[in-house]
């Protein structure tokens, strides 16, 4: 009887999880079967099982398209990602270290005001920033509008995330390092960063996905074809048969193939870093 209760209790827990997982995977399943369909079926019918198999032809068409320079677009995306992530990791972690390890006047008030700024929609600043970038001629110079803000500790959530982890470091360890002759910069880079590796890995993962999925910034500031990012690779095929009118056919089979190709780096990165990511998520609430 006890064993039956345990089995039923386990089903009550895992049953809803399985249902939610299937619901979450449904869009990915439809993406896969759409990539298999030919142009006629993908553009006109919403079937849950393909009646045609044109996956190899779709892949060949996408990879051979003259505008689909996937290596160049991926390299451009990695350039933006590297500058954006490096600036965020350095400035936000140093700001968080100051809030976690130092005492200064009005510390709690300043941190509260900082967190309150998260309530301000980022779109409010979109127009003045765009005008500034256009008027100064920096709109398409080395992707400056996409990464320059990251070098001024502007991501408040990341500061909060770093602070939560840095507060778990015993201050006695920091004091011992100072007694041994370490200066503050050395303490941060030689002691704090190695101890809190999971949170740094998590920030890198979050920024990779965020940079990869960013549609708003590249749509505003990237117009030259040689500067296109991976987000533009999908738009190439969405607009493939657009003639200027409002009525046009979207080749969803080609769009699905381009989307699957774009997903490969994200899936691989998360597969290698999921352990550190789960560790950081579990450790956010350890200490307030």
C-alpha cells in the first residue's frame, strides 16, 4: 500500500511536468516538420505531419543563397557578443563587488534606487539614443550602439546577480588576502572570480543568448549587408518573395531551416554550460 502511494505521488509530480514539457516542445516540433516540407505545403497548409520530404533540398537552397553568408554573420555576432559580454562582466562584477564587500554612506539607499531603475522601460531611451548615434556618426561604426552601454555597468539585473554570489564569500577570506599583501584588484581577479565561476559562466551564457536573439538593436543600427548578424539570416528568407505589396508568400520551409541552423550554437553552448548555469540559479537565493 505504501509503495502504491509513492507511485501515485510520483505520478502527481511528474505527470504535469511531462505535460508542460510537451507543450513547451510543440513549437520546436512544428519547426522541425516545417523544415521538412516543400514550398507549396509549407506556405499553404498547416499540417501536423508532413506529406512531402524536401529537407535536403531546403538545406541546399538555404546554404547556396548568395545573401546567406552564415560564417560572416556568425563572426559579426560573436564580435558584438565578445565586446558586450566583456564590458558587462568587468563593470557589473566590480560594481557588485563594491556593494557586497564595502561599507559606505547610503549604501542601501543607493542600491534600492539602482534596483528601482529596473522598472523603467528601456524603450523610453530608444529615441534619444538613436538620435545621438545618428548625429554623431556612430550608428554603424564597429557596432558601437550595440555594445558601448555594457562598459558602464548598465545591466542592473547582472549587478544584483553578482552581488548575491559575492555576499556568500567570507569576509575573513578577503581580510586574510589583504594581510598577505594582495591589493584589491588582485583579490578580485585571483580569489573572487575563481571562487564564483558559476555566476560568470551564467552571465556569459545569458549574454550569448541575449545577443543572439536581439532583434531590436540590429534592426535599428545595422543596415549594411556586410555587417549583418545572425538575426538577419532568418529575415533573408522571410522577405524572399516580397514584391512590395502587402500580400506575399512566406517560404516557411526555408525560414525554418535557417532558424534551425541559427539554433545550433545556442544549443551546443547551453549543453556544455548547463551545469554551471543550474548551480548559479540554485545559489541566487542563498543570501539576501
